[in-house]
C-alpha cells in the first residue's frame, strides 16, 4: 500500500470528461472568433454534407470543419491546395483529444491563389483532351429551338431574349440556375446534362452570365461544369462575363462569345439579312438563266443557218406522196375485190365441206335414234305375247274396275284385235277378226 505525501493529497482529481470540458471552455473563451491563414489539405466532403479538411503552413497543421450549409454565400468552393483566410471559431473535439477550427466563412488569399489553382486545373483538363479543337461541334445555321442556362432574375436573360427576337425569332427554353455561390456549379452542370437528355432537346445551348470578379465567376471554372460542357452532344456557346473575362468553360465549349448579347448574335442569323440574301440569290439566278437561254438561242440560230432548206429536201417526197394518194383508191379497190373473191371461194369451200359433214353426222344420229325408238315401240311388246284392252269407244282399260258387266271390249295383239263381251262367266269370244294390218285399224 502506497501512502501519498500530504502535499499530493491536496491536488484535486479530475475525470477525463472534466478535463476535456474545461479545455474546451478555455479554448473557446480565449479564441472565440478568429481568422486563420493556411493552405487546404486533405479535403473530404462527407455524405452528411459536412466538409472536413486541414489548414497548414510550413511548420504546423490544424484540423478544420465546415458544417453543411455554412458556406452557401461563398463564390469559391473549397479546393485542395487553395490558400485561404478562414473565419470562424476555435474549439476542441473531446472524442479524439484534438483541437479544431469551425470555419464559417473563407476567402482566397488574393487572386494569386485562385489563378494558381486555375492554371493547374486548366493544364490537367487540357491534358485529358477536353479543350481539343477536334472536339468542337459546328453551330446549327438555322436553329429552331435554343436552350439558355442562366439566372432567371438577371438582365442577361432579357438581353438574350430581346436580341433573338430582333434577329431571328425562335423557341427558347430557359433552365434557371444559380450563377454564383455555393451549389452554383452543380446546378449549371445539371442544366447542361438536362438539356441533353430531353425527349425534344434544343438545337443549341447558351450558358451565360454577366461580368464580375474572378471569385464571382468561379462556378464556371469548376471541374464539374467544364466536364459537362465538354460532354454535351448539343453545340454549346459559353457567354460568361465581359470581353476580357475568361473561364474554363470557354475552352470546353464549342464557341465562346465575349458577352451574352454576342452569344445571341452568334447563335442565329439576321432574318432580314437572310431574306435579302435569298432575294439577291433569286435575282442573280434569274439573270444567269436568262443569259444562258439567250446564249443557247443565239447558238441555235447560228447553227440553223448551216442547215439546208427543208422545203427543198421534201419537195420530191411531197410530189410522190400526192401521186400515191391518187393511185391509192384504185389499188385498194382492186385489192379488196381480189380479197373478196378469194375469201368467198374459201368460205364456199369450207361451207360445203362443213355442210356435208354436218348432214352425214346428223343422218347417223337419226338412224341411231330411229333404231332405238323402234326397239322401244309397244308393238315389240305385243309381239312377245302381251295385249292391251280398250272399250268400244276406244278408251284404254288400265284397271279391272273400269270394266262394266256386258261391256264390249277389244283385245289388241301383235298380229290383230279380238272383240269380246264381259260376262259373269268366262270371257266369250265374240268374232274373230282379220289382221289389223289388213283391216286398217277400223276399231
């Protein structure tokens, strides 16, 4: 067991939390609101939206954090290697026993730092080929629909619309975006991509913003905007700032306009000038055609002088034609008479042959039908022993019920007729008659 000296027993004992809290209060009280110059290192944007980085100089490093949304008013985004003057407060993080600065605002340490960062980014993107001339697309000569990416509240949009209306009225689609501050670069890049993915995209895109300082125009130097402009399938005109202002989107775009108004002039022709051009071309074309017709007419007239007199060439032919016209009726008449004779002779021969053949066939068919009729005659049936009966009036008897008692009947056989009288007993032969052929069918 160790016994502490009385002096040591009087020293208070703190918990880790107490020490951490005391240090936190001391640091925040001593450095409540400070400004620190340093170079950004180890930049990391968390999915929560907070940004973690460090500020360093030649001899020391200090952790820093910027809470989500705290830097919305900044024109320049935090970038790796950018030297800034950060404004905020100093505090500690007890969980790791570290002190850190909560950055609420910052500004680049003069344009030198931004220009250095700009040159480094420009060189890196150029090395990737994003600025190559071979990537540039030609602008459509007569666009029907133009997309404009800019702020909806500035004068830039009105300048573009008025210029388009004066020169070449067409359909304009406006994609409103922030053109400065936190989030502006993301919105501009999204607008360029959005126009490229529309079902009915514009024929041309204008990305525009008015003039400003390097910090004001910094969104158009952001890598995300430059890559979106280079990847656009639609021809793109950049019109950022005034004539002397240059941003990285100017190098990636297909054409760069010195001002937004110039971009509108670059995008469309002047309708009046176009109409005048067409009228001039029409007049020139009409004149050229007229001259060509006259030239060919002159050539034709000159060539016709060397031709022989056509009337003389056809005089003999005309006289021969008249001669044949006079002879033609008699020739035709003789030809037709000869043709009629030959046709009549031929037809007569063919008719006689056909008639003779027809009568021969008809005679054969008649004889065949007569033979068939003779075989089917009732006389042939009577010759085989059958007979048929008639009354005294010559009515055919077909049923026994027709015979009345005592009626005089005649039995017809193949070789003659036999008269009989009906009785209750057997039929009585009345009188034998002569052959029907000799009698001549008296009954």
